[in-house]
C-alpha cells in the first residue's frame, strides 16, 4: 500500500496545515473573531452573529472543534463554545518563527 501525501511531511507541518485548513473559510474566520471578541463561552448567539442557517453554523463549528481551534461544553440544552488558546498560540508561533527567519534572511542578503 502506498503512502498518503501527508506521510511525507512532519507531524508539525501536518498539524499547522490542519489548523490553517480549518480557518480557511470566511464563516469560520467570522466565528473565531466573534468568540474572541465576546471573551466568554457562547451558547447560541453565533447563528445571529454570522447570519447563516443554524445547520451551516453547526457544520463550521464542528470543523473548528475537530481541528482543535475551539472547545465546546454542554450547558443544559446548549453547547457553549470557546476559543482553544493553545491552538491559536501554535499558529502565532509558527508565523512568528517564519517572520523571524525571513527577517534574518533579508538582513544577510538583498532579495528582489
């Protein structure tokens, strides 16, 4: 049996790609921004905020949760969602390291 394309990359590369893939939809970006702005767990206001149908929002929340970008807890009949800060820190560190590497490279050489 052949290897899958993800097998040729490191766990870290696959992890970052998975996080970024989950974010790569404007509705999911809007959901993340809303959860960050609210600074608390949200139980149902998300549909009104992003102005999409409830099943569509649920599907986006599922993708974000599966990627580890948000976490949900059951409170009564509702699921309350919060940002998973560790996942956002992974993304921040990844792009921060890329920025540092680019700055070091540019300091050593002139590039177009």
